[in-house]
C-alpha cells in the first residue's frame, strides 16, 4: 500500500510539474511567434545551462510517463522482498525504482542534447515540434520499423510481465535492487525509447501526445505476449512516415 501510494504521488507530482512547464512553454511560444511576426530573427545561442534545463524537463517527463508502467514490477519486487523476510524491503524497493528511473534519466540527457542539435539545425520551432515534414516522416518511419524488429520484441518480453526477468536476475540488498532496476530500465529504454523520440515530431511539451504515448506504453506492457499491439502500431507509424516523406519530397 505504501509503495503504491509512493508511485502514485511521484507520478502526480511529475505531471503537475509538466502542466506548469507546458503553461510556461505556451507563453514562450507566443512570444517567439510575436517576434517572428515583427521580423525579429532568433539568434539564440544554446548553452550548457539550456541543456541542463532541457535535461530536467525530459527527466521529469520520463518519470511521469514511465513510472505507471513500471508499477507492476515495483510492487512485485516489494512483495518478493517482504516474502523473503527482508527487513529493508522498502529501502530495496526504493533502490529498484531509483535504478529503473536512472536508465531513463540517462536517456533524458541524450534527448536534451538531441533537442539542442535539432534546434541549432532549425528543424525544431519555438514550440519544440518539428518544422520539417521530412524530419517528421523519418522519425515516424524509423519508430515504425523499430516496432517490428526482433530487438523491440526481445526488450518488451522482459517488461511484460517482469516476473521472468526478476527470477533470472534476482539479487539481494539495496545495491542488488538498484542493479536489477537499472537492468530492467535499460530494457525499458530499448523497448520504448524511440516512441519517446516521436515527441520531437508531435511537440516535446504537447501534453496530449505525452499522455497518448504514455498510455500506449502502458497498454503495450500489460497486453498479452503477442505481436498484435507492437506490430499494428509499427505498421501505422510506417504508413504515416511514408506519407509525410512523400509529401515533403513533393513540396
């Protein structure tokens, strides 16, 4: 009960911060559009401080998006520690969560760097969404192809359900729990990382698409072990990507 409350609270706090960031971003976007309408050129130089701000934004976003889908594994770990008579069960479960989220924090660092690169190449606008039809098509196509690759299926197999992974990789103690969480988090990044990259096409702070991708990840992990969910999404993404590429190349 305590673990479930903790996961719910952390997720709620992350989403509350995302709402705050989204409102702030909307104001900045409106200002940037006003400057563009006045003919003012955006000559901003991206710094380490900008990267850090984006990194924090991505880290909060990943916690809000991925923690709900990790909840079954977290509760399973806590229950297992309790059954084994571990008096530090909650500390070990917290270490497991920290390891799992650390993998996504590392992903956030690279995503923030990628965002700055795309901004510098003038491929992202002030609203943090793709202003290139070709880039949007490439992102959709790559994510769709990856959905249908064996590596995606292999990573997803460890995430749904996590009992197989935990039975194979189980180690005791807080350090062992952190290692288990980090390993499972790495498989989770391998499973869902490219879906998160789609936010560059839809808008990094677009709350609708953040919620939609988080919902799809949850459904994908909780669905039975078959190819239907990931393959259907992959085919749809490939079709949308090809349509965007044709449109962009014909323009």
